[in-house]
């Protein structure tokens, strides 16, 4: 075992705060203070965090490692690891390897027989689950969805049957479009928008996917955003129950209104309900 304060040789994946600087752990400060080599997705952010906590860089190297320079920077870090040095890697915020470029570095370090250790701490994913108000017994982290609508809707359709809370990261610029697509593909499921977690303007918006999509059109949130979407209700997986609900609704509503009513009340995907309504209409 390494002595307290001095990390053992190997790759150390260090979680850093997502907002409040004091959310860093004592172990993370030990590793950042004594590792032989530091690497960071954003070196300026890491230097600022170290300055806040009085951790000196001294003459140790601080190597940028991000999506754009990974192939070029990785050999230098692997050479240091193979030489028996301790290398600490920190993402820009939160836990490394979650929607983060450090994954391939970990893969190649393990392939070379180098120990890989985690120094756990802040995570936007877990913070959102704590405050979002949706079930936490099972969840699925889907990261960022594709930016183009067709690919995004396909990805959402693939996630539709997962029996747990869906967790997504999203850009403020695409949030309204993503929520709108989610409402079309997944139906009126309960959802939450968690933004700027642990920061001054932290906010949680709760509601159904259609309501949240409309709200974002009128008042688009800014900052770092995590979206939570509840699992599909059991009724949405039962075509027979949906047909019965549609038959009742269509007695007093137009087809379009009946589809919206059944989709909103059951959480079933709008397209599924619409196709069932068309089939039901053609049968009569």
C-alpha cells in the first residue's frame, strides 16, 4: 500500500466538483497534491480548483487530455504509467469516464497491465437522481443523444422499453427539441429537468414531457442540464388495454383528441396510440 498522501503507481481517475468547489474529497486533494503527473480535460479548470484548495502544481507536468488531442496525448501519459509513475486524470467537472474522453485512456492502461483506480466524488448523474423526484431503484444513463432529429428519435425509441429511469445530458440549445421528440416517442411520461446542480442558480423543473417541452419553448433554461425521464407505465405495453381506452375515448372525441387523451393518461408513445386508433377506426 502507498503511504497516506502519496498515490500508488498507476492511473487515478479523480472526480472533481460539478459546481461547489468544497465538494471535492480529501482523497482527491491528496492525489492531486502528490501524483507524479496530472492530466485534465480542461487544465485551466483544474488549476483554478487546485488554487482554491492550496494545492501546488510545483514542477509536475499538467497535460491537456480531451476529445481533440486524445490520440496525441495518450502515448505520453501511457509512457509515464509504464515508467511506474502515478498519473491523475480529472475531467472538466464530475466523475471521469461519464460522457468524458478519459475512457480510452483507461482501456489502454488496463491493456498494458497498469492499475486503474477511482477516487469517487461529485457526479451530475447521481446529484440529479437525488433531487429529481423520479424512481432511483433502477436507472439507465444514456449520455448525450444524437443532435439530429431522426437519429435522436431512433435512439429514444431504443430506450423506450428500458424498465428504469432514463438519465440524459443535454445542451440548453437542444433541450426543447429533445423534450419534444421524447414526448412524441415516449408519451407523456413524468420527467425532470435538473440544471446547474450544486451551483447558485440550481433549479429542478418537474412535469410531463409535453409540459416540460412547452415550458422550455417559452423559457429556455441555461447552464449544465440533466434530464430524467420515468420508465414506461405498464399500460403502455398492453395494446389491448390501449385499444379499450381508445374505443371509449373515440365515442366522444375526435381521433386526434382521443389519441392525445390516451397517450397523456397512459404515458404510451403517441405514435403507437395513433397507429392503434387508425386500425380501430378502419375496423368500424
